[in-house]
């Protein structure tokens, strides 16, 4: 694909978009690129049989000297290199695993915590970047501090609040690049700069909700650890965790004692990288073209148009409250838009829309239960969430349907 963004070309790259279903639940999982699905089905180019598959031709253990193993190892290595390139890292600094939750639990298990250490976690996060730290705090004895917000409509993680939590005992600050409910983008670089003033202190960033929308450069962000899920970034159901080489020095390997432990994968991988899924990351990275920065700039501009229309409409309704960033400015938020309707449950809004349209959206807490209940102060069924990505368009009726359905249902 050309590096210049075209929504028409983008839609053509996703076979699922040929269906009448309108996908407005992308934060729960994006549609998969046709080239990614095809790479999982077919073999690599050296195999000439068009119906041959990875599992039939190269389903062998890595690292042996016979041809099938050499071919499998080459595919595996190409997948890792593509994944590392995607975030501007070296392949020794990433591990690919089953889910963001799984790789974060592995990370928490490997870090060398002491009983007098302090770990700061955010109440605005998905539970995947909270529970691993609570779990190991109970076993190691280190102290948990909560970073939160007192604004029930537009909560965000303020740097001044964090400064009041940091001490010389701080070892890790775990937080989200962007909430999967609120949409607000946090300044990872500014947070990293502040945390890194403390010798040995690190940050662990959950980018699951951010990664489908922006170019990622872990070096520019100053991240020590950075995680996201490929199945929300147009690819297979697996996750990536980045860990800088400096941060890896504070880890013990979870691998077998006789195996190497000089990369993040050898420390945390535990043979959990799915071979047939991993090799499909190559065409995913290729989708963003020779100049990914140009492609992502076009995506950002397109998404701003999408979110502005929906946010402007919702903001015009006094009975509807946006839960999160009210501005459509893409420097401040992503097109993950959550709201509640006065006098109506979130579930009833979604179910009513489903009964008279082909729009797929969701209600609930989306595994950010602490955020919904403690910060937003909502009980019961949480928020209505409309989550858009670059292949959504107004022309394909999502906005019009949401507009007039909400008018009929919520009035």
C-alpha cells in the first residue's frame, strides 16, 4: 500500500468490510487485514503450491539444520523483525505472547522487587496493567500507590498529581497511554522524564487503546516497558511487550536455567509466541507503506473528522454526557468515544440501536471497572462506547445511524 492514506484503499484491504455490518466496536478488536489473513493461510513465497499452508509445510521446531526447520525459523525471525520495526525497537527488546495481560503478568513476575519498593498504578487503566502489580505486591510486600483523578466527567492522569506520589523508593509507574473508555492521550514522554529523575525507576505503559491510531516510537516516548495487542491493530490475536535493554537489567529470566537470557523474548517468552500467527505480522507492517509517518498522519487527520462529527452531535444533546475528553482535537484524544444518557441505562441504548440497525457498538466497563465505578461514579452497566478506526467513514452510515437512532431512542 502507498504511504499516502486513502480511506477507499484502506477499506478495500479489509475483507470483513464488504459485509453490511457497521463496525463501531473496534476498541474491543479491529478487523483483520486481508493480507494478514492470507499470510496465515498460505505458505511463504518459496513454496510454489498455492494451497500449501504454514502449518502443513513448516510446522516444525525452530533452530534445526534441516530445510523445513530453516524455513520455519526464517519466517519466525522475519515476524519478530517486523514487529520490532513497527515500534522502532530491536528484536532483542520485544517479546510476543498470547495477550497483553499474559505478557504483563510475566513481566511482573520477572522484576526484582524488594519489600520496601513502591509501585504506582492508575485507576484509569484497564485491569491488565493493574492486577499483575497487585498480585505480586501481595507476594513480595512492595507498596502500591494509586494515581487517580477527581474529575468524574473527564478524568486524566495529571503530572502534578504523580509528582506528589513519587519518592526515592518508586520502582515502577504503570499507566495507560490512552484509556479504552475515555480517549484522552497522556503525555508519555513528560511522565517518563519525571519518573526517570529517580534512579532505577521505570514506567510500564499500556498502549492497547492507543496503538490502533498512531505511529509508535518507543525510543522517542522514553518508555521502559510498552505493551499492546495486535488483534486491535488489524492483525492476529497476540500481544507485543517492549522492554529496553536497560530495563531488562532489572529482571530475572523466567526461562529454563540452561537457556540464554540475553533478550526479552528469552527472559519472558516461555515458548508462547504462536508461530503461524507471528509470521503474519510481516504484511501487517507492510500495510503502512514505505513512509509510515506519512500514512499515520493521514489516518490521524481522517480520524479527527470522524470523531468531530460524533462529538459535536453528542455535545449538542443536554441529556447525553461524554465520559472523557470533550475536544475532538487529535492531539488530545482518540476516536474512542464513551457516553451516558440521562434516564436510560447504557445497555438499553445499545440493545435498542441493535434492534433497528446494523451498527455494532458496546456497553459496559470494558475491563476498566475501577475507572467506571470509582472514578466516573457509575453503577450498573457502565457506558455506551463507540470506538472508531481509520477504516470507518461517515459515508458508510455509522454517524448518521448513531445520530438518528440516538435521537429516537434517547429522547
